[in-house]
C-alpha cells in the first residue's frame, strides 16, 4: 500500500535578526512556526528543520547553549505537537 509522501525542509536564513539572545531565539521560533504553517498549507506530510534551528545565530558556547537550548520533552516539543494537531500556536 505505497503512497507518495510530501516532505518540506526548513532552512532559516543565515543572517541574524535581534540584538539579545532572547530576541534572536524568539525570531528563530517565529520563523520555524511560520515555515511549518506554510509546509502544512502546501500539503506536506513531513517537515524537517535542523536540530540547532531554535538557537541559530546565538554564540556557540556552552553557557549560551545551556541557557537557550530546549529540553526534550519540553515547551518547544509540546508546542510543536500542538501545531501538528492543528491547534493555534
């Protein structure tokens, strides 16, 4: 019982927007969810993005990653799950 599967890939821009790490991360998350919505509107069955997309453009050091990386499971994975089920984000 084969069927075609539509896959979308999400790549955040290389440039940084925001001044503080909190602003940068919030912009990253907003872009991720905007792109996921677009993927859904295009009928994608699966949408993928890099494992570091939520902390892209933050200083790559232990202190920053410990402070801004998301726990799994955690609030981000819960929000992703709600989005998957069609709830408003």
